[in-house]
C-alpha cells in the first residue's frame, strides 16, 4: 500500500491478511484522489494454467514412452549402412592390405559412394604407408651404414647446421676429444668446446656457412699429448643451392707432421753435406724440372739458387748443351745408369766434366726422376795428359820413349804401305858412353844424352820421329822415302853433327855415334820387334867395323 500511495501503478506480488500469496494491482483514478486496488490469491489466478501444465506433462510422458522405441528402431534401421561402413573403416585402418572390391559390393546411394571413396583412399593410404615403411627401412639401413662407415674411419666427422648445432657426430669424437657423440647432438659448438675454440675458428665456420670449402690445422691436447689435426669444412647445399649446414672432418696428421719434420731435417742435412761437395748434385723429375740442387750450382753456373731450383734443366743448360745431355737423361729414365764426359767453354778456357745420371725409384719401384752427379775433371784431365806425356815421353830428353817409338813404327808401316813408299828404322847409341859416366859422372852423361837427342832432332824432318829407347840407345824413324840412299844421307848428316865437341864441365869433348839401319818396303809386313831387332843387328855391325859409322844389316858403309 505504501508503494501505491507513493505513486506506484501496476501489478505485483504480495500477501493477504491471512498470509496467503496474492496478486495485487494498483490504479489511481482521474478526478478524485482515489486509488483502486485489486487483490486476488495466486492459486486462484494460476489454477487453470497449473492444471493444463500437469495434463501436458502427463501427455508428453505417455507419447514419449510410446514413440521412443519406434524412433530408436527407425534410426537403427536408417543408420545400419553407416554403422557397417564404420566397421569396415575400422577394419580397413587395421589392415590396409584389403584388395579393391567390385562395384556390386557397394550400395547405389550416398553411403555406397562414400564407402567406395573411403576404400579407394584407404587402398592408396596402404600403398603410401607401405612405401613410407620401406623408405623408412631404407633410410634406417642407410643411416646405419653411414654410421658404421664413419665410426670405422680414423677421422672426426660431424654435421653442423645453420644454428651452429651438431646434428651428427661419429664415435671418433670420443677417441680424439673425449666427448660422447650422443651428448653433443643438439648443442652448439660453443656449448661443446667453449668460447675460446669457437672464437679461434669463427671465421672458418662463417666461410663454410657462406658456401666456401675451408681447410685448416688445429693442435689438440688429449691425455697429456698434443696431436695435430687437419680439418676440412665442406658446405652442404639443398636442391636450390642454399647452404643448410656443413660437414666437419678432422684427421690426425701428427705422424705426417713428424715425418715432414724428419724429412725437412734430412733435407737440411743433405743440403748441408752436398753444399760442401766440389760437385754438382741435382735431382730432376720426369718432366725435366730441377727439384733439388746443391749450393755448388751457384758458383759453377753463376746464377742464384732461385734461378736454378724449380726451373727446367733445358733452360739452365741451353738447347745446344741440352742436346748432349738429353740422350743420357732419357737412358736414365729408362732405368739404366748413364756415365759420360762433356766439355764447356768458360771464359778463356775449356773445362772438362764427368757426369753420372742415376735413375731414382719410388716405393712402388716406379721411376720418378734422375739424380745427376757432375764432377769438374779439368785438373784431372790436365794431370792425365801430363801422365800420358810422362808415360810416352822420355823424362830426360823429352823425346818419345819406347812405348811411343813402337807406336810410331807401327803407324809408319801402315802409312808407308798405303802410300807405296819406303821407311827406315835407325838404331843409334853413343860410342864409349860408359867411360863418360865412369869418369865424369852420371850428371855429365845426362848432359851428353840431352845434347845428342837435340842434335838428332835437328837432322831429320818434322814428319820423322826421334826417340830414346833406354840408356844411350836412340831410334830415328824416317817415313815416305823414295829409296835407300835417302836414309844414308840422314845417317851421314847425323855423323857430321856429332863431330862438333860437347862441353862437359867446361871441357870440350867429341862424342861419336854408331848407327844401324833397317829399311821397310811395301812388299813385306814385319812386326815392330822384328824391325828393331834388325836395326840393332845393323848397329852391332857398325860397332864391329870400328864405330862412328852407319851400317845396314846386310851390308856396311863407312863415313
């Protein structure tokens, strides 16, 4: 009521004086200051609606109890094909090997078409799954082979992606670095080896990830020893040429480095030894390029070492001189030792060299080049000539000795036979020469012998030969004579030359000679010894006839 007096107009709920719930409506009137109020108990107001609600509910329950089984039966029958299709799908997912079914198997409706499509998809799925399984098996086998191969290799092999993380590591990481490969996977280089190692090789890593192949050496300490590792970073490109990571392979080259150092030490020792040798020591490979040359080359060739080592031997010698050496170089490359002599014009003299070319073989017994040893034998040649002179010339008089006399007689026999001319062999000695040695001494005797040889040489032609056999015995070989009388003219000339006194210790003394002559004609072919013996017999005849004269073996003649 208080709400009505305060201006409320409408209907609301309230209670009667007996406490029953009622519906109360208020409406002010126009013209008079009245408020019309209507009070009606709630149960009376909604009695019909409540009655209708209960009747409707009862009817719904009855209809539901009657229609629900029918609806379930209808839906069950309607969903049977779909249920069967579902069962087939479940079975198909468990066994994808089911073969393609004929068209009659499927109903000619939406469910049949759906089943046909599903079976087709499941069959295709089965093939795909089979191929995937086979590919997976092949991949597993390939990965297993790859790991088996990489694990058996004496090298550290890994794969690093663009984020610098390890995606593959072989077992060598444990041997070389003491790291478990499985603990490295997924970790960055920094996490595995630390900032120091990463910073040391950051440039190499970036180069590899930019597509460049990188090679470098790294010292690694393991179990108190230091190893030298050779690392190779090889970029990995995808099908479009984009780098997706790189392969890392590290090889222990400690033994190689030690061998390299040993070889370097041996080469230094070899060079130290060969540089002191008074000979050229050279190694030339199969292409003719100088791979080693001792320091003596600089002195002999008058070139710096950089202009010798690494250059072709043909450029060092020149075309003309190389032509002399080439055949011997080829012989050595054929597996034979070649020894030869050659000469070179140097400044104002000719120098003589003796060379030995020796083939060099590899461990596989293949020829890899030639070692050349060249000696300067100029002084030896000069000494040889001196010795040759000493061996073929008389040391006292400088005249040909017995060896050369025999050579000259043999040559004279051949030359005069070819020229159809005569030759003569004259055998001479000094009369009473023993008395000179006994009374005046051997020094005086040597003086007489030298003077006698000088006078003999002055009595013959340049083409003739004067020599000393031994003691006071001399031989004169006259070549290309026309007759016997030409030899007698020479003999007489010699006898007259000896008429002049010889000064011996300040005392002039006349020393005479006796001569034996043997003629050599073209009709006979006597030996050298036979001619000398015949001339000696003619000399003996001159001695018997009183000395200071010449004689032929078959007849005698006096001065």
